[in-house]
C-alpha cells in the first residue's frame, strides 16, 4: 500500500474514499476545509486548505510527505449550480493545478483518479445517446471536465504517472452541506412535512427511469483503480447496476422517515425549503438534533433536487442511461441495491442526529 491524498475529503466521494482506503490499510491524507465525518477509527491526517489559494496549497503541502496516489474529488460550484460559467470552469482548473503544482518535486506519484459525471455526455444540455458509452466522441460543449482532463493527460505524460477518470450517475451518501446529495434534502423535507401535517408527496415532475451510484461503490472503484493496471489511462462510467424510478422509492423512504406518503405534490424544494428555517429549528429542538442550521444541511443540494426530480417538467423526460460494460470487463463488477442504498444513508443521518427519528 501507499499514501493516498484525497481532495474534497468532506464531500460525497471524498469521505467514502477516505473510509475505503483506511479500511484497505492505506495511509490517508484528507484535504478539505471541513474534517470529513468518518466511522472508521483508524487515524488519518486532515489538512484544512482552500484549493483556490495557491499560496495556501503550497504551505499546506510542504510537509505532506511521500504521496503515491491522489483521489481528486474536489469541485467548485456557484450558488444555484449555475451551468457553463467560465469563472466556475477556470476555478476548477486552477484548484487542480494548485494541488499538483504544490507537491514536492521529489514526489513519486503513481496514479491519480479524477471525477467527472454525465455532464460529460451533455446530459444537462440535451438528450444523450442510450446508453452513453465512454468511447463516444467528446461532447461539444464547454465544461471544466475537459479543462481538467486535458491538463491531467498532459501532466501524466510529462511526469510518468497514470490516471483514471470516473463518470458516476447520481451519487448517494450521507454527506450534508454539499452541492449534490439528495438524502439530506429528502430527509429535511420529510421532517417538515411531518411537522406541518403535510402528506409526503413526491415534489417532482414527469416520471422517468434513472440510475444511481452508492458512494461506497464509487469508493471501491477508486480503490480498485489505484492498483489495477487495466484502469490506467481509462475512463469508466459507474452505476449501482440497476435502474430506479422516484415514485417507487418514495414509499420506502416514507417508512424510514416516519411520514405518510401522499399523492404527487409538485413543489420547488429550492424555493420552498429556504423559507422553512424556523420550522426546522423547532424540529431540532424537539428531537434534540445536532444544532445544524437547515441551510448548512442543504448546501446547494436543494437546487440539485429540483433537477433530479424533474420539477416543472410536463412531458416524458429523456432517458439518461450509461453503459457500465467497460468497467465490468476491466475487472470491477461491484453492484448495490439502490433502494437499500437510500434507506441506509437516511438511517445513517438519523443515527448521527442530523435527521429526526421516525417516531
């Protein structure tokens, strides 16, 4: 084993990666502004740093030691998850550059894993091919993915290390206060519905079938790629290995959260939830939850929820399926039950006293 440096360590992928690499016996250095909340008791080093600040990066990494692997899971998003913003794209490139250029010249890096997603296929802009495959031509739109990927390819060739790019669908985990994670949003909405005597109806729009990836599956793929020669220089889609539809998940999540399901209740969570801070404060007091303000739980994920639930859509939404044949043929074949995944992470948030108990 070696030493893995995990950036964005308090986020969905980062925290799961810290957990997995610790479990596998690696030395872990976690970079993030907040210390990641992990269940593994194995010691790891946490460095609080803002990757946007090159000087801070150089100071923070001056004595980091011999890093052999990097999991790059940091991302910069603007309020409202604004798409295609040049400043947002350049900032994400600068963050990656600051990290790699702050490593000691003597660092013998072996491998870097870089995170992308289905925006690589233009899923946020237009219908995509079904299924989307890694071998398809790069989608012609501006995206920080391409800036980072081109930089990584150039630097890897220059310095002799390898890389792997991952494109998971809808990652699911326990992290709150992040830009794209739904269990905390769903849990907060359910608690408010119960407090206000509302039925817990699905707040989205037109039905559609989708795929997800449990954060633990993504972390397992990262650990696999760190040591698998067949992952070097490759791009892989990742999913749990099955499809799902929100309305089928809703009753199951209702049971876990202790609320009554109801008929569809179209509602913009991005608009509704920020108005309910006082209601959330009452819930925190009543159940003696951790004193976390509601907006600190949501992060930017309430905007993400509206998109994921297709709020405001009338007609059928186009399918967004990706092929995972390539990663399976390369040797990574883990799967997760999506229903069990959502249930598990909601229960974790309840156990951690972020969400109220079901009764």
